[in-house]
C-alpha cells in the first residue's frame, strides 16, 4: 500500500518525505521541481496489455520478410535473422552478432521479462522471482535498440533506391510499431509501485 515514504530526488539527490499521491497525480521535488513519483492508474494492467502487443509485434517482425528487393526482375525476401546470417557468412561476425543481440535477443528478453513481471501483478498476485526479473529488465533495457536498427534500415533503403525496387515487408511495419509500443510500456509501468508490490517485506523508513 502507498503511504508516506522517503524518496531521493533523481536530479538533485535531496531526500524527502513524500505523502500519499492520488492515482493520476505526481509529487515534485521541493528543491528542483523534478518529478519524484507519478502514480499511473491501473499501471500493471496497461503495461501487461502493451507487453502482449509488443510480443505479437516482435514475433511478426522476426517471422515475416523485412524487405523485398527486386533486382533485374528477381525477387529477394530479406528477414532480420537472414540478414544477420548473411553478415556472418560474409565474415562480418562482430556486426552479425551485434545485429542479432540488439534486434532479436535484447528485445525478446525485454518483452519476456516485462511480461514475466507484470502479467502476475495484473492478475493481482506476485509471480515467482519477480523482483529479480524486474532488476534484469532494468539492465537489459539499454541493449534493446529497435529504433537504431530501424534507422539503419531506412538509411539503406534510401541508398539502395537507385539499384533496386524495394518493397517494405510486414516485418518492417511490425518493427516500426514495436518501437512506440515498447516505449509506451516503459511509461505506463510505475517502477515505484512495482518495487513496492514485489518486495513488500522490505520495511520502509
Ligand atoms: Zn530535486
């Protein structure tokens, strides 16, 4: 349950007593006016819904072709995994590994851990190892770089436009939709409330 508790300001480090904040409200730092905590109504249900949407988009993004190239009448379908595999075959193993980790492994772990944490919470109970999964989620997030990959695809589409006819595939649209959905899931997830629900046995000062 939410009560009066101590929060250190992220911006200026001032430790201050924060009273109970109503749903939809926010508490600001008394010194620098930064937002200390914002209470998002139905945070677990909203995040679970966005997490499930992200899971579907991620599957579509990896199963269907990303791009179709038409060079001299010949059609070539490219998927993310096939692209990384081709880089590997051409000897660019570091690059292939990087593409594989940042566009497949990290987003999959990101979505998986998010659902692991919020699905049980949305159902009103604590799942097994929820606190550990939430800690892992915080450390995996910087490696989930769907937007950087998307930028790279768009740049190569512009560069290749003179050489071949490029038809964006379903995976590209799914990938484009995945970026705002993942970002939204991080906005709707109230980290304070998550920690309070996952680790209620830690006594508050
Ligand atoms: Zn402050």
